[in-house]
C-alpha cells in the first residue's frame, strides 16, 4: 500500500472537568488515503473532537495527545501555530459542524472567501470574484452575487453550510475533513454537495473524512466506515460489507435504520454494554 495521506495513532482528547478528567477520544487510530472515509457514531461519541484534534483546533481546557498525527510525511503534533496555519486551510480544510461558529459574523461572505483564496497565492480582485462566483454556483447557490454581499446572519442555515463548503473547497485542499457537512441541507442540495465531494476525490485524488451520525448516508457514500462509540473506534469496515458488521453496536445501528415499506412495529432499543467502551 502507498503511504497514506493522513496517519493517526492512539489519539486522545481529554477535558479536565470539575469532576476529574473526561476522555472524549480514547486512543483512536486510523489512516486516510485518497478515498472517502466515513466516521459514524451517536452524539457525543467523539467524532468532531477527532477531526478537530487532527487540525489542532481543540480549544483549552481540551488536551490532545497522540503517538502520531502524520500528514503527508509531516508530523502535525506540536507544530508551531505559524506552520500549522500554512497547512490548515491550504492543504487540509475542515468544514465545521455549525457554520454559524466558523463564519466570521462581521465580515461579508465575499471577503471571507477572498481571505481563503489569499492563503493560497496572490489572485487579482477580478480572479477572486470569478472563482468565488464559480464555487458558490457549484454548491447550488442561485444568486451568488447577493450571497457574496451578505453577512452570515443574513443567510439561512443551509446557505451558510453551502458557503462554508465553498470556502473550504475553493483552495483545493488535499484532505478535507467534513463534519456533518450536509445536515442542514435538503435532499436535492445534499446530493449535489455529495456529488462535488465525490468528484474531488475521484478527479483530484483528494482524501475525505466524512463525519456523520447518518449511517445510511455514510455507507452509501463512503468507501470505508469507522464506527465510534464513547471515544473509541469499535469497528472499521468497508462500506459494502457493512451488513456483515460484527460489533453489536454497529449491528444495533443497522437495525435502527428505518426501512421504506417496512413494517410499523416498535423501534428497536439500541443495546449498549459497558464492556464496549473499556480498554
Ligand atoms: N469543553 C468541553 N468540556 C468538556 N467536555 C467536552 C467539551 N467539549 C466537548 N466535550 C465532550 O466531548 C465528547 C465528544 O464530543 P464531540 O463533539 O466530538 O461529539 P460528536 O461525536 O461530534 O457528537 P455530535 O454527533 O453531537 O456532533 C462529548 O461527550 C462532549 O460532551
Ligand atoms: Mg460533532
């Protein structure tokens, strides 16, 4: 196998709380190549913290430890913030779960996209405008001129999410970590965004980490699925083999998927055992 784009070994994220340390991520290891890797798991299982830790975006009191976080031959652990910034946003981008926290509220969309582009080089004003409009059009924004002139609070949730995606893709990163990137989108726009991401993986060889609580979406869209439960990866499986999952938690998640045309019996209760989150 060729060198993976990203290699993570024994990643831990710990929060010191008044009741003692809380481990949100407990020794997670995975590799990502030029492929689509999905991370699924219930709310609070540590999916977002895993993504943020890779990019050095866990805020105090959170602490990140790992035996390895290597991106294309560079160890990201303890990298000075100045060097981290040249990688973040340029070579690795992250679409955050809530666009309201990642867009700058006092800056018009146009300037935010321009700043993303300037990280990359010195494009002219006309070039910036053209590329911004192209990218917004690609994420199905019908009136890009109006959106460019808007402040984030003037956008709907779904539009904010699309602006975020456009901003993260406009610099053509080699690795994209997308945290619930389509959760605020209606189905048709969601499909379009997935098509764009898919195209970038196939055509440009981008690596994609796709974080979602939606097992059905992840299993149809991704090549490989990591199932997280209470801060650990309990199962790693090729998407097309998901129905052969061996871990009871994954099986439980699969059984919870509603079936179209299926019966209207009681929803199954997801079983959880303390042993699954033990070392
Ligand atoms: N500042 C903090 N202090 C203490 N615990 C925190 C803090 N931030 C996050 N956590 C905890 O870390 C755990 C993992 O959070 P994370 O955001 O990674 O979950 P998630 O899997 O992304 O969930 P969701 O599907 O709801 O987005 C959660 O139990 C959360 O409560
Ligand atoms: Mg999350």
